[in-house]
C-alpha cells in the first residue's frame, strides 16, 4: 500500500558530537521512526549532522555516518544535540557559533545526555531550567550559575528541551509525539518499545542514595539527604543527629548497621566523590575544588583524597587530561 506524502512533516536535525551516547541517540530517533510506521502518513523526518560532515564515533566505538556538515536549516526544524562521554572535548568554537546562529532560526533546540553542557556553553540556557546526566550535575552547577538545574529525567522550558541521558530521551519523544498527534499514538510507540512506564518531567533522573543503597530507615535516609545537600558547608554528625531527634551514639549505630562505616567516614566519601567529579569535568583550580567540597586547607584535602583514591588531586587531574588527549 502506497503511503501518502505529508508536506507538513516535522523536521529534526540531530547533531552528533564526538563520543555521543548511542543509547540516548537511539532513544530519540526510534520513537520517531515508530510513530511514522504506525501512522497512515509519515509525521517526522530527520537528518544527522556532524561538525565537518564526517562520520562520528560514538562512545561504544561504532562509527555513524551523517547527512551533512553544520549548515543552515529549515526555520521549522528542531535541533537535538547528542552528547556523551568527555563532553568538554566535544565542545568546539564552530559548534558553539552554529548553535548561537541557528538558535535565532530553529523553533526548538534540545540536548540529550551531557549535551546540556554544550547548550549552556553557547549561552542558550541562560535563565532557563535544564537537566543533565547525574554524573555531570556537580560540574554543571559550578560552571553555569544562571541555569536552574533540575533532577528530572527531562525538562522542557519554552523552546529548550534537555534530557538526563540513557533512555530518558524516550520519555521526551513520547511527550512530543503525544502533543503532536495524540496520546494513543504515543502509547502505541511505547508498546512497540516494550516501554511500560512512561515518565514525565516530574520524575527524577536517579534513585535517591538511600533507595539505591537499600536504606529503609527514615531517619537515616533523612540524614543522608542532608549530607548530600550540605557538601560545601558540612554539618557535624552531632547536629544532624539532634535535628533527627536522636543522640550521636544512636546515629553512629545506624550507620554501622546499614552502611558499615561511621557517619564521618560516609560524609567524607560523599565530599571526595564530588571533588573527583569536579576535578575530572571542570577546569576549577584545586583550591576551589577543595573549597566547594568543604575543605578549608588544600593540604588536608590532598591528604584525604590520597587516603581515598591512592593518588593526589594534582596527579588525578593530570592523568585524566593526558588520557583524554591520547584518545
């Protein structure tokens, strides 16, 4: 049966950055394909762009061909920038300039996985809400103070759309399909993807730490949450215990029972994990990383970091950037 040509197809341009995430990209494009397949006419069409028009290698090593280098696009097109690992290495002046120019022409611009960093770098998320992969949230907050970062699986703020990576792109695309052509078609696409729980922009991108590590005690969960929210200015375990109506000894026993470590040690691990993220993902000075993670002394920070990771912050950062350059 011949399909009727649709002159009003919605157009997407996917910009593939170096080391983009295959699963995030596929989670964008497959719902569009299925929406076409299960409709009497094609509703969507898309093109793949790269900076120079050459194939792009994604984070799993697969080389993907594209349709074009960065060029002018149709006024009604929606741009989706696809990021992945080593996002700082993927940010180039030509890409930033192209995004700024096309932002005055494109009806919508989105970013999946870590590409929110690129949109923010281009100044396209100023005064907006956005989301990004949870692993990159610390560095994003430090670098882009004028963007409100959410913990949602996806965020839509006007004509800007961002997703947190992984299969969160499916949820965004299902929302767009529902808005364009109704919930029934979106549900059909979800069924074809064996996607049984469609999430909204109110769903969070990551399980809470207590849930992820299997803590069911409400007071302990509350203390852990407060620790996560107070990294730059740590709160003493005695104060945390008092706020939960228990003694410091009781809090110690809860941490030993559920996490096999003291509150102090657990808190230190949280702070050092954030420090490691900032060292790997930003150009912040070592002293500023230390201050952002609650260390007033660089020497104390270095000592604690070495005890946790068996290397110093300076060596960790140097090794990371050497490896990035080699790859």
